[in-house]
């Protein structure tokens, strides 16, 4: 049996999976002990899974997605890549064989009705309504129940900012990423997936991207009267290109329009999309 490499030498497949699982765990607001109490896996097992020391079973990935209120498609795709590397099957591939396709997003297998592009975009498996035209402006008017998760459970942590105090802050440390709403989705002409997200508890919005390239940039227009400089997220390395990368937040009140623009490093023009809170 292939022995797991030491954490200091984790392969990129397991690094990406562990990063995605840590993000899901942050979204649940659960400690390791609480996570163990709500799943069939122990606290010590979750510690190893989240740090990449041990490859988790697929069931652990599914249970964490369920607790985080996120579709499981993308994380299961990352798990399959990591499992292939762990078992040694990946090494058996010919060196000139093409790499795997973009993993399906968390909305894989979930209908999205008339929504445009970004939550369902998590899934390259889903049919996306928005075309990959350059300088595309997408306004998403309707949502299905999939984009609005149920009310946060009682164990959800209290947000650390609200309204104007969230301006320019990272949504995860501020606990605004716990069960957010997805306002719009978009897939770019270069294949990147984008979402506009909103937290009712924090009164703030942000954008996130994945399946990107090193050098890609996503900008979120600040809300309110002061347009100011956009809040920017940039892809700096290969791990980030395969993970969720977020812009800082901007204050957003009900009825406001939020807008984000994607700047590809190569192969396309700027693409913007927007949604109403």
C-alpha cells in the first residue's frame, strides 16, 4: 500500500482537497469536537483530513458538504483526483495524456432553473444560461430554492462585522461566509467560474472565483455613493487557481445592485456581471 507523504510534501491534489474541506468547515462554524459529534468521524480523524495528513473517505466529504449547506459536486471531484494520486493510479497515466477536466462545481446535479451563471457555475456539469461572450453583462433576476439555503443552524457563529464595518474585510474570518446567499453565477469565456455572494447577517456582498489561471483578477465594486477603488482578488499560484478565491466584502443593503468584473490574464476581455440584493 502506498504510504501517505508527510504534510510538508503534500501533493497538489491533496493540498487542494484539504483547502476546500477547511473552507467548508469554516462555513459550518463548528469546532473539531462539534464536527465529530455531528458526523460519523472522530475529532482526530477530522484533524487529519483537514490538514491533509490522511485522505478522507468520500462519505466524510459528503457529510461536511451537508453540514456546510454546499452542494458536493466540486469537492467530490477534488477528492477523486486526490484519491487517484494517493492510490498511485494517477502515476500510471501516460505522461503525454491530457490532464483532468475542470472538476464539476458544488451545484453538479442540482437544477438551477432560470438562474444565469455563478452558483450553478460551480458545476461545469450544469447547463449555464449565460454565454461566454467577451465583456458580458449578466443581470440575474430569478432564483430557485437551491440558491437560498435554509436558515443558519443554531450553532452558526455570530458575524464579526455588520454593514459599513464589513467594507474591505475578508468574509471568512468575519464569519460572513456561513450560509450566504448566491445572488448570481457566471462562467467566463476563459472557463473561470464566478459567483456573487451575500450575507444577510453581515449586510455585505462579495464575489468568488475558481477554475482560474495564475494572474486572473476579480474586482468587486464598492457599494454606496463612494465608488472608490474596487476590492480585488488575484490568483497568485497554482493552488489558488484550483481553489475558491474571494474578493473583500462591500456593504450592500436590500434592493442595492452589486457588480463584479473578471480580468483574465490572457485569452479574453473583461467580463462583468451583476445582481440585485
